C-alpha cells in the first residue's frame, strides 16, 4: 500500500490524519459555538417580544 504524505513524512505515518483530525475538531467546535450563540439570540428575541405584548 502506498502512502501520500502531505508533510513529506515529517509527522510520521499518521501526519495527514492528525492534520485533518485537528481541522475537523476545529470546525465542530466553531459549529457548536455558532449554534449556541444563535440559540441565545433566539431566546433574547422571544423575551423581547413577550415584553412588548404586555
């Protein structure tokens, strides 16, 4: 089986897996933070609408 090292074998056999895994973890974390922020924004919007209706 041939391997295609992105970093020319600098990080060993699994250098690509480490890089792509790190990118995937970063994207998942950013997605979670974005989701959490949008959920908080929706809750603040609902509270504001409830105050206006009184």
